[in-house]
C-alpha cells in the first residue's frame, strides 16, 4: 500500500491500481483477494470450501434461533448478537463427531453433552450481564441480581425445537408473572412440559417492570435451563 503525493486528487481504479481516500489522504494499492473460481473448483481450497459451508450453516441456524427468540433478542440491543451466536454455534457444531468436516451440523452437535456447557457460558445480554439462572430439571428460576426499582418480572418459558431442516424453528411458550423482590421461584406444573422433546432448547426469557408497570429498557434476561 502506498500514499499518493502531489496534486493528483481522485479515487477509483486506474491501470490495475486502486485509489481511495483514507484519513484525508489518497492511498494507492494493487487489488487483491481470492479468485472465486479457483476457490470453488481447485482441490487445494477444499478446506476453505468446507469451512465456508459450515460457517454458512451456523450463521443460518443462528438467524433462525434469533428470530425464534424475538422480541426478546431485539430488546438486548446488541448489534453483534448474530455474529456472537454464529461463533458460539460453530463451537457446538464441532461437537458433531459423526459427520465429516464440511458436513457437520448444529443439531447433531447439540446432542453432545458438552453442548450444554457451551450454551450456558454464552452471555446473551452483553451490556447488562447475567441476572438470572434457570433449571428446567428442578423447575426453578433464580434471581441473582435484580434491577433497581424492579417490582415485577414477566417470565416466558420458551421451548425451541432445533430441527434445522425447517425454514424456521418451532417453539411454544408458557408465561407467568413473578412479584419482586424474590431470590428464587418454583415454576408450577404445566401439562405442556410433557410435550418438550429431547434436544429442544429450554429458555427463560425475562422482562423486568418497575412499580408503575413500565418495562425496564435494557434489562431483558435470556437464560437457558
């Protein structure tokens, strides 16, 4: 990369060189990058194709999961949530030991016991940290750190079917309210719990409200049970 000196002031391409403005200066460079045709066909780029295929599937699954968690995911106000989810789901995909590289899937990775550790270590609300824990097995919700002036929590238990062959992930909700303050809440029995299949993701999506009944912005919690 070179810096253009002198009176010439233009941007664009000329004679195989690219001219563009950066930091108030005209920069000159030779265009580079990958040859798409070679990447698609040549054997030496096989790993590149496999990695791209898997990353694409992770990104696609992440988009489906993010949509399945709306409007709660939107309330996290995290512009890089999709990218962070794709990276986390790629870690889960690598737990698929049945499939060859390039053919691994998130849904098979989720069947591995270690996937639970990866999922539970993922911080959904990066700006507000962890507030709650959820145990579906114990049917308990733990409030470790309540927002100041919160008076009520609206809890949505959302059970998501992770069959990634679908255009969108199916889910169903069980909703209840919790008066605050409290440190833990026992989730009452519900016949719909019996329909939760193996491999489904079990989320507690929690909104906090103040004493006047207003939603507390930026305090939504997403936790896995």
